[in-house]
């Protein structure tokens, strides 16, 4: 937005340049970026690794001898890098975690306090028998004990597996089993919109239905004396181990730092592992280059720590750089719609990172809320999770960024670990509606079905054509779904991201959404297969298919097509049972926004459900040729049902 009487020229409207004071103080300038591009990817990524302290230096940047391993020979500890080295460097009294609790409580941890509590909890975990490589599941809301537990696990070399607190007991059980985890850190409960939710009873139910014995540790948040069952109290463990010092365990660069569940391309819940050295180098460097963070900054990534965004940019990235990170427990509009802006003002937040779905909600609530607050501490804004449209982009910049802040639209995935496509805020022009380019060290292409690059302006599949340090470990062995090779592009390593994109003539990428069965609702990646299996478990349901329908607020909504058994009516009662089955199997975040009953689902002659048609029907799009279907008539019936 240009202030004053002069109107924007079309060029100014299309391109935005970062303000000169930002450019002159940026971590990565245009000259730095050009030098990195000229130097090539090994230099880019060895520079990233140099942001960390290694117990043993790495022998090479990348070892591609059979498997893909980043920084082979290198040894390090993530908790040491995120805590101790800052305390040793004289920054022990600086803020590390600033927690903004639900009921207006706040709690801040300096780096020294963080070090003390992480050591005490690490000692407690060890005493309970947690050894190196044992997986510890963390099922917790946004309380400071969540990052503390993550860092305590990292300290003793035990990979954590964080399960989003909005998931149900059944979903937790699946994830405990999948990770073969015998330790669970949870919370008695938490408040959502002023109502207490009892997490511990969900944890108990989950533990009852898994085969292994699970040792539970409970953080008291509600403290209403309702936590039953066998468990250790987090507070008691920490006070019993007060003053303990645990040497950070040296991990191989390639050793697991954590596991995280996400949905795979076929919609199945999939376990993804991230490494200690590659992942940490990637998130530290992108925090430095993309979020322009340094030790004097206060960073607020509004994503829940239960998702990858919270892991990388609320915990590991900012703490690796010695910045302060804000952790917010509540919902953005409770108790008032100005809560977020109040938190930014009070904590003088420098960098704010959120999702387009939230920005659309802020727009709907109106600019009077941010206008009530002094947001001048903000110097950079970021978005992630889905494409940001130009209107939302301009509103965000004008009403949150004071018309001045650069915005980074960051594209990445659970599998990439950290940002791979974005602009660099001090070096690149911004184009509202486009994500930007590959970061230095990243190679990407938009390709057709046979893996050949398409011309600018043509859409195709976004692939990454060279490994990157934050890549999930499952992509490193060259097999599996992640590293699909195409038949004609021989010896060309390609990772198929599952997203469609188009590159414009200026080289900027525009994301067009998922091409596979991954569902992204309000920036949360849900598993269609998990939702479907909950629905078919409902008595009277024969078959179900779930697809994403477009939603102006949430990005996508969950649209279920359900075929009841022949003698069962598709009525309101069944619809309610379908919704509550999904809530109890996964959580309310996955409950279908709409349920359409149909006598059968569109299928190929070999009996495979054709989701493409269902997606088109859900979005009111034209279907094209349906003659390859075994039952083309069902498509017409479905269209007329939805028209009603
Ligand atoms: C989508 C979240 C457009 C994309 C970090 C991707 C985006 C999926 C953007 C990964 C963006 C993420 N523009 N789409 N800036 N960022 N996505 O694993 O479809 O929860 O494949 O990781 O979110 O979701 P995930």
C-alpha cells in the first residue's frame, strides 16, 4: 500500500519491495544471496550447519553413497544447541520461552531456567528407564512443559513423538502403537474457549487399547484433582530432580531427533522421522535467513506445537538461534478478538508467523481489533499452510504490518522439515499471491506426468530435484513413496511433493493445492483414510469416501460421501452418528462439514473409488468424461443431490 495521494502504478501493485531499513539490517542481503547461489548447494548447507555447535565436526556435507546422509561423521546434541550454548555464551538471563496462558496468566523462562528444568526432567526420564532411541510420546496442549519435554528427550537422545492434543484417544492409541512408544507425557487437561477438557482420561483410554505397557507422566494444568490412573506427576519428578545435570548425549547427525505423524499421499496416517543434524541445520538456517531471526528477537509462530510448523518454528529454529519464542495457549478470539494483537504489543513481538486461514478470520472480524494496539514492534510477517490470496496478503501487510513489513509466504511440508520455497525478506521483491522461489541450496521444478519440466505459465507437479538437509529420513533411502522416480528422467532424483504449481515468467512459483488425497483443513493435515475408517465403522454404513471441498475460511472442508447399507436410511440420525464417530476416532477437527448420502460411490471397472469425481462434485466443478466408470449414473445422481 502506498500512502499519500499518489496511486500505485500497476508495477508497484504487482511487486513489493522490502523497506530500506529492513534491507540494510537483514541477515541475508542481496549480495549474500547471490554469493550463496554462485557458490552452490554444498556451500549453502555447510554454512547452515555452521550455525550449530558440533561435538565432532562432519566429514562432508552430504554422503550419497547408497543412502542420503547429511553431515556424515558429525555429532551433536539438539538440546545443547538450543539451550546450553546460549547460557555459556552469557545469555542465561535472556528470555527463551514466553508463555501466554489461557486465563491471562503468563510465564517466562530465561535460557538458564529452561536449562534447569530441561535437565531436571531429562534426569527424571532417565530414572524412569528412558534410554537412547526409546520413543517418548507427548500428548499435550500449548503449555511450556511441551517444549521442555521435547528438549529433555533430545538431551538424552530419546526421539519424541508429539501427538496434537485435539486428537482423540483412538488416534493417540494408533500413534502410540505405530511409534512403539512406552512412555507418554500428558496433561490433566486444558481449557478451550473457557471449557475444561480432560486429556488424562483420553490418555488412559488410549493406553488401555495398546498392547505395550505405557508409563504416564502428567503435567497438572487444571489441577482439579480428577487425574486418576497410575501415573507420575511431572511437578514431583522435576522437583525431585532439581539441580540435576545431564550431559547432552552426542548423537550422530543422522540419528533421529523426533517422529511425527502426518497423512501420506494416499491419505493414510504416516510416520515421518527427522534427523538431528540435517533437520536442526535446516530449521536454524531458515529461521536465520527467512525469518531474519537473531538473539535479540521475539518470534511468535502461532501454530500448535503438535504440528510440524510448531516443531520447526516455535521450538527448534528460534531456540537454536537464541531468540525468544512466544507460546500461546488460547484461541485467537477468546476472550476477545483482539487477544493476539494484545500479546504482540505486550511482548514487543518482532516476527509473527501464522496461516492464511487465520488471516481470513482476522479480516472478517475487522481491522478495528489490530488498530486498537501498537504493533510497531513487528518488522516481519510470515504465512504458511496454504496459498495466500492477494486480498488477504494486502490486508495482513496493511493492518498488521503497518503497510511496511515484508511478508514471507513460506512453502514447505512435514516431509521437508523446514521452509524450502520463499522469498528472502531482505533480498527479494515480494509478489502478493506467489510464494517466491527456491531458497539457495534448494532445487525445484514444475514437471508433467513423465517428470519433464514444463514451460513457465503451465501447471504441473512441484518436485524437488535435489536432497535438502531437513528432508525426512524416510526419503533418504531412495525408496518408498517419497522419492518417486519417473520413468523418462533417468538418474534424476526427484521428490514428488504432491502439490500442483505453476512458475511465472519471473521464476516465481504459485501453488495450486494438493493433487493427491491429502486433506488440509485450516492448515492442518488430516488423514482421509483415518476419517473413512471411522465412518465405515458406524453401524449401517457400507462405504465412505472423504474429499476436500473448498471453503473460503478454512481453505478446505471435510466432505464425506457415505453409502448406507441397502436397508438403512441416510437420515439426520445417521449423519449425527457419522460425525460423532469421526470425533471419537480422530477429534472434532476432522468431523465432516458435510455428509452426502449416496446409494453407491463412483468406481472404476476394477472397483476403485474415483475421488477425482467426488472432489469435483463437492466443489461444483465440471466432471469431464465419466464413461470409464463402472457406474456413471451415480455421478449424475450425486450432482443432483448436491444441487438441492
Ligand atoms: C500446503 C505444513 C501453499 C501444501 C508446513 C503442502 C502450502 C502442505 C504452503 C503441507 C504455502 C504449506 N502455500 N500451500 N505457503 N505451505 N502448504 O505437512 O499443500 O502440514 O503440501 O506442513 O501444506 O502440510 P504440512
